[in-house]
C-alpha cells in the first residue's frame, strides 16, 4: 500500500495518536490531585482551539498552557471543589434520614453541587480561553449557566454519561485510560464554544 501523508487514514491515525498522548500527559499531570484543575484547564485550552479550527500543537500547547494557567486554575479548582464535596456529603446524610422532607433537601443539595460543577467547567475553560482577572473569570463562570441552561446542562451530562459507561461496561475503563479524558473534554469544547459565541464572552 502506497504511503500518502495527505490521505484520510494518515490524518485520522495522527489525530488519534496525538489525543492518546494528550490523554496520557493529562493523567500524569493529575497525579498530585491538586493539579487536576490546572491540567483540565490546559486540556480545555488546546481542545477548544482544536475544535475552533485554530490549529496549534496539541502536546506543546498543553504543556505551555499547564504552566500558564496553573495558579488561576488550581485556585478556582480548590475554591469550587471543597463546597461541592461538602454538599454531596451532606446530601448523603439527609438521604439517610429517610423522610420526604430530608430527601427533598438532599436533592436540592445535589442540584447545587451540580451547578457548582458546571461553574467549575466554565471557570477552567474560561481561564484557558481568555485573558481576564480571577474575579471576573469566576463572575462569568457563575453567570453563564443562567444565561444558557440547556447547553450548560449538557456540560454536566457529557462527563456523567462517560462515567456511567465506565461503570456499566468494563471495556470503557481501558478506552478512558487510552484517550477517554481528552475525548470527553474535546466533546465539551464544542458546547463551550457555542456558549461563548452566543454570549460574546
């Protein structure tokens, strides 16, 4: 078979290999746990750029973005993650009461936690996409879910769907480790781009 660097097969395999390597770099970057925010923000930066046909090197761009976004992304990650954990932990407590009122309150707590998760996604994506102050970035991240609730809900459903697939089908655990995280973030990038364009962020 004749080698064709401009062929469709070559392009597909090249993109797949880049996203696989990007996924491995992301997993390594997340190992200290507290760096998850910076790693995710960097991943959003390169995948949003790729989804927007802006080009650029995925791997080199990721490493550069990881360094550039580290302080803001880590700060926002810890700032929003801690109340999310507290809300989810409290919801388990209220569900254990096994009363209607307690269950309703637990559901409300989960809803707030999901909202904070969406805010976190927006915040990390905004840090990777735009130059802005930490205060304004947080403000925009809190307001965007209110201005576009449908797409914002989609940002929560994409990782939730991926998580359910991993739980239900063991094969997806392998796929997640190979290229799953970068693919999930890439899918979310299209929703983020549509929201950003609509709101002129």
